[in-house]
């Protein structure tokens, strides 16, 4: 089902199609579970068609702004100078965490015994 074809339909038609596709999704899942579904790609196709219909229904709701209209009304981006400062702080914080983990890892490795004894019977006898 093409999105262009769906855009030409009315909201009532889309609601009927939505109900039909939801029923088809359920039927396909049931048939797949009972091994009666021959074409398993039908599940994916039906799910995607249902998503297309739901997207168009959501776009037709009052108060919903579509993407192209929102892009034309978007404000210009903030200056690039403001963003690097928080990034430096984040890098410094990450470096401190990494150093702390490395120090705790060294402390753990120093406290660990030199060699661990085997719990396997075959290896315990040969040692």
C-alpha cells in the first residue's frame, strides 16, 4: 500500500482500514503460531501498512504540525560557541571516572591471590 494512495482517503476510510489491518495483524500472528501461514513476510507488510495508516490518522488530527511546515518555521540554530564548553566538562568528568576505576582496579588486583586453586577434580589431582 502506497502512502500517496492513503493520503487521498478520508479519515473514516482510514479508520476502517486501520481496524481491518489490526485484525489482519492478529490473524497473521495466530496463523504463524499454528504453522498455517505460508508467507511470513505478510506479517511484516501488514504491520507496516498499519503503521502508515496510523501515522496519517495522527497527522490529520487538529493541532499536529507536519514536518515540512515545522522545518520552514524553525528558528535559526544557536551559535556554535556555547556547545563546546559543556563537552569539555563532560570529557573531564569521564576522564576522572576512568582514572578512579583504574585506581580501584589496581587496588583489587593487588589484593587478589597470585593463583586461584582449581575446583575441578581432574585438575586438583594432577597438581
